[in-house]
């Protein structure tokens, strides 16, 4: 065993850079001039890839899962949208994850709470499919955006006659990155609802957003969009964007990570030279600083989930127009 004193003198007496490097290594110092890779680069680069997941595929997969696993066994019957980046098994993008979820008639998805902020976009459900957030029952309606801010208790139930389907979006990868994760189960399955209300800050019905979009003016990048909340949750910005049939948006790029789901219509989005075709329910992701532009074949509404609030609060956010995507 080399003593601490010996290690210090090996440093002090190092006859060459090579020897100095050898003496620094056991002390867990790395000489800045010996970096394995640069730690700074000229502009954002990410290993996350643009990708698209089809609602028709998700639905077929969830229906099969409905035959094969119940909500109790699964905890949540969901299909994560995993970025096709080598070695990745979870994240949709660096800060966000999204998943399609289904609950069968008669099922309960038990109540829990966690640090990550969550929200859902309801795709399909009949009456009597609901979520319970901190004891408030919220009946789900297609097109709703329903919030579950960090550490709010939440569970789901379906007392209707048809399965309920929605998409969950969470900032779990951001929480993994900065590590303040907490997670608890509610004792006794699904928390009982002490009240029922759709008139609260956790509910954004689609009809209200469509009404706001009617009088929305284009933003400085030519986008016709409204924000849900300001922001909806501390880490997560939510937007509904309207695209007229046969129109293309201006190409742009931004440092934010964005997940889009088509709420209605059909079209395509060009992302860094690749074209992704989408229709209602499909979801695609745009990693940081990838140029993109949407093109609507039919009149369309896109829902956007973004880490803009994080980037903006920290002073990192940038956005710019591009000549092409
Ligand atoms: C979660 O709590 C739900 O409550 C859905 O329905 C998806 C994905 C990652 C972590 C927690 C839910 C989730 C999730």
C-alpha cells in the first residue's frame, strides 16, 4: 500500500508529464490536457434520434396485452416509446418519456405518486373511464389533456363498457439525470374519490383549446398555437398547434426536446432530412437542435410536449429559423 505522503511526493517529484499522469490517476485526478473526449462543442449535438410510433401499432399491441396481462400484474398496461438509440431501453428523448396505455372495463390501475411530473392525452374512451388525482375523480374524454404534477397521488379506473386508451408523457428521464426521485404506493389499491370534477387546473378539454385556436395569432415563427398553462408544469410545456390543410410550417430548430402527437388530421413532418408521415394518434419526437417543419395534408391539430420551461429557466433556450429542414 502506498501511503498518502508517498503519493503526494510522487506528484511533487514527477519527472515527466507521463509520470505526473501516472501519479494523478490513483488519486482520481484527470489532467485537463489528457481528456478522453472534448467536453465542449460548437453547437448542440445529441445521440437521440428523430422517430415515430404509430397509434395503430400501439393499439394492436395493447389489445394483445389486454388478453395476456391484467392491470394488477402490469401495474400499468403501457407501451413505452423507446428512442432507437443504441443502448437505450427507456427514454423517448433526453428529458422526456411517453407511453401508450390501455385500461379494460372493470379494471383499476392502483394509486401511486412520484417526483416526475406526468400528463395524459386521452385517445379513446367511453363513459366511466376516469383518473383520480389527489382524491378528485376526473372523467376522461377523448382529446383531454389531464395533468398529474409531481407527487400528486394518481390512479385510474374503468367502470365503462369499452377499453380506455391514452398517452402518458413524463419527465422521468430528467429526474433520472438530476436524481431527485421519490416513489410511493397508496395503501389499498385505488384511492377512493372524495369528489368528482372536471373543472379544475388539472383538466384541459380539447374543445376549449380549439376555441382559443380560432382567434390565435401566429407566433414569431409563424406557428398558430396556444399554450396549456403557463407553463402547465414546472418542467414541461404543453401546446396545441393548428395546421391548415395543404400548408407547410416554416423550418426551424430549437434547443428544446419535443414530443408531438397528432390530435386530428394527417400530414408529415420533416426532421433533419427525414420525412415522418403521421395521422391521428401517432407520436413522433424531435431531439434538441434538429431542424423540422410540419406539413398538413388535412386540417390538423398537433399536441406538443416540450422541456422548454427547463431550458428557459436555466437560460439555455435558443430557437432559430432555417432555410430548410
Ligand atoms: C405512470 O405513473 C403512469 O400513472 C403511466 O398511469 C406511465 C411511465 C413512467 C413512470 C410512471 C400512470 C408512467 C408512469
